C-alpha cells in the first residue's frame, strides 16, 4: 500500500505523528506533506522535531512545491489521509483551491477517484465548517473527526489517540490491534 499523509495546521499533530509511526510498523509506504502551520503546531504540541517526523515517512515534500510528484494524477497512490485537518484546509479542498501542495494533492485524489480521509480538528463547528464538511462528504470524502470512543476504557492519552488511528486504519482496510472492537453484552 502507498499512502499520502498530510498534516495541516490544526491542533492534534499527535494524530499525524502516531499514524506515521503505525504505518512504518506496518511497512506501508508513506509520502508526507506538512503545511507551514502544521510544522508550527507540531513543535508547539509535541516534543518531536521535524527531522524525527520526517524519519517516520518514506518521502517528504515541501508544501510550496506544486511540481512535486504527488501533484500529478499519474503519481499512483492508494489513498490520502489529512490528519489533523484544519478548517482552512477543509475549506480549500471543498472549494477546489489548490494553492498548496497538500490541497493540490487532495484535489488530485478526488479527481482520480481515490480514497480521501480527513480527520478534522475543530470545536465547536460553525455552520460554514459543517457546510464544507457536508460538501466533502458528498464528494466521497471520508470525514473521520477526532472523537475517541470510551467503550475501551482508555487509560492514557495514547490509548485515545490510538482509537482514532485504528479507525483510520479500518477505513484503509489495514489490520491492527490499536483498540478492541465493540462487543455487545448479549442481553
């Protein structure tokens, strides 16, 4: 499997980092794009350097390089995940604004009929946010908000993060053991 991972400037950089860690363990080829604000949030919210995050991906591209390979439909990938996805990025993708590599690649993903998953990170959501998310869902985008489940009784922050990462992996049909699926009590 070959994936493009986008990290945009929303709170929750840990989700993108953790996804890269798990995909590396699963030996999935990853192509990483981090926006300028994504880099700022990464430094602010985690103790990871950009070089450390870069080492988790097989390839990394500058968000300003619109001539990078992934900007073309002939660059074959299985799917793209934007995690976390800022509302600015949601709006750009929804409107077809391709002024950065990340939004251009999302646009290419849609036009090529490939799987696009976004993990939006904002609360509360305004009517504009909801409209943009609704429009994306109508275009076939999987909207997977960072809303961890608690039926597994998470004991740590990483347990809560892993629940969301597991949900992303489920969408990609990748086997994992990051969370225990819901089991009915059978009553």
